C-alpha cells in the first residue's frame, strides 16, 4: 500500500497529519511526501535563505517516517491552480502510483492550501481516491474519518519542533488542542489524540476503509459513565 501526501508548505504535513503518517508507517505502508511551495514567504529572512532553511527542516521533520519529501518549489504565497501546477502534480502522481492521495481541505485557512486542494483534485482524476486533512482549528470542517494517533503523538510533536524557523511551539499547542477535541468526539479521554479527515466518495472510489489506520475506540473506560442510561426517578 502506498500513500502520497501533499502539503502546501514545509511544515504542513507535520501539523495536519503526521500522527496518521506514523500510523501508516506502523502498518507497513510505503509513504511518499511532497511539498508544493518553497516556503520562502514564511518569515523575515531573505527568501533564498529561508527556502534553504525550511527545506532542511522538512527533511529533518520526515526522519521518523524514514522518507524524504519531494520538493516542487512553487512560489510560497503565490500558488495558482494553473496548468504548470496541475502538470507537476500529475507527474508526481504518475511517478508514485499511490493507492491513496492525501492533501489539504478545499476550505482551509491559507490560500495556498485551498489552491493545492483544487489542483490535486484535478490532477488525481481517476488515478486514486482523495482524502483531505482537517482544517486549522477544525474551522468549517466536517470529518468523516478519525484516526487514533495517541501512540504517535510524541513523534508528531518532535516533527513539528524541527521547524524552528516557524516558532513551532505555537503549532504544537494548537495541534494538541485540536487532536484532543477530535479524540473527545470519539468518546476518548483528554489524554487521547486523534486526527480527522474527510472522504467524499466519487466514482470509481466509494470505500477506502481497507487503506486506513485504526480509528479511536468509542468505548473508553475513562468515559463509559457518559454512556450509562440515566436513572429513572
């Protein structure tokens, strides 16, 4: 099984889905990562210096997955779903031949994320099913899939912290808050973590359950009391 995950910026995959990538790795999946932009607009350093730094951070962040991202190097902050981007994504998909493609949600907060979502959807066509990641803070996002990432959470935090140019502690805090909430949606305790995704079936891909890591349990011993019938009065 091969999973191709495409993020807009060098730290996006760590923030939005690294726990799930670790869960796929634990299942023995073959992982391919790609980053669409050079990240050169994400700070105050000269663009060429920042692009070089962020590339190194992305390589370090992917170490636990035992893979190296592919860098498409489109301009950060100026991504357009034009023929050049769609063609580059099409070549990537043809080279990797994934069983599943994962990218940003079409309503995510950053314009580059939204653009990439549209372009990946166009490029993937009938080649593989498409799964989209949660939005930042879950805003406007309705999940259809939850993945238990509790065992992989320390690795996710370390991967985010590799991106030192981006003040990564703020993203660790935000990711913890969001993943705790997503786990709570599945009746898990506050110590649990889950990442959420959305899959909208479209022909010929109607069911991707055999491609997914385990979901959180819905019968957490710590919260079974919430499911008990209320006593009759």
